[in-house]
């Protein structure tokens, strides 16, 4: 099974971060949640290691891709609260033992999902983008989040979405669904850290690219 490539490692915002130590990257990630480059750099540093070890868990690439993304989602949320004391940290502080432990837990405890249940696509969104998209979705206004979920995850037509919302007391017509969806996409994009937008959404195409990321493949 071929190892994936991570082109974000060559991005001008990520390259300088890769010159920093694990301690510096961890502190940057914890102290500056508005910047995503630190987590992207950590992902680029340990992405190949995690993927190569997870290949022993499943034989089908789609399953490995999903376990890989889920592992990095766990790392994303747990790393924010990992105790790191710079004054007492050893000079050779490394995240590798902690990351390897997370891989071991995934291999030993997580079930390999059936292929037909997997919606995530590694080609659609690299794990860091996946993590920040999920966090951004959680921060959206309830109506925008619901519209995106019903439209993109459940694939409901506009007529059904409008009917359900009207039954819940929302004054909304079928004609208003698409404009509100476009607004929801803009809100989703704006909720992403600016450097994540720069790294993963091409300049001048950010809005259209965000809309092309079908959420049933990345959430």
C-alpha cells in the first residue's frame, strides 16, 4: 500500500515551522489556537510514521485512510491539553513516544469500519483540514450547521429541507435554501484559521473550493 504524500509540507507557511522543535510546535499549537500552521507541521513530521504503522491494522486503503484521519482527529483534540512545561521539559523533548502510544491504542482498540460505511476521503481533505473543518462546523450558527448537514451529509433536496424547517417553525422558502447554503459555506470558511485557508484553499478560489469540499467526504 503506497504511502500518501503531504504537499502541505512544502507550503511557505509550514516550511519554517518544520525547523522548530516538537516543544516549540506544541507550545505554538496550545498558545495560538487561531493559527493552524503548528498542527500542520506536527502532522507533516509524524504523518508518514502514523500511516505506515496503521497499514498493519487494515488491508484496504480506504479503511487505513479513515483510521489515519480519525487518529489525527484524536491527536488534534488531545494535544491541546497535553501537559507541557517548557521550564522543565528536557532538551530532547519529542512527541514521538506520545504519538506512537496513540497509534498503539488505535491499532489495539479501534474497530476497522466496513468499507460501505466510510465517507471520509483523504483526497478530499488532509487530516488537518478535516480537523479544522469539523471544529469550524461546530462553531457555526445552528441553522447554518443544520443546512449544511442536511444538504451535504444526508443529501436532502431543497424541498425536503424547507418542509422540515417550516415544520419546526422556521419561516423559510425553497428559494431561500441555496442562498442560505452559500452563506453557510462562507461562514464555514471564515471560521477556519486564516493560515489554514491559505495552506489548503487556493488564493482567489477559497469560497468555491470550500463549496466543492462535499461534507459527506470530510465530516
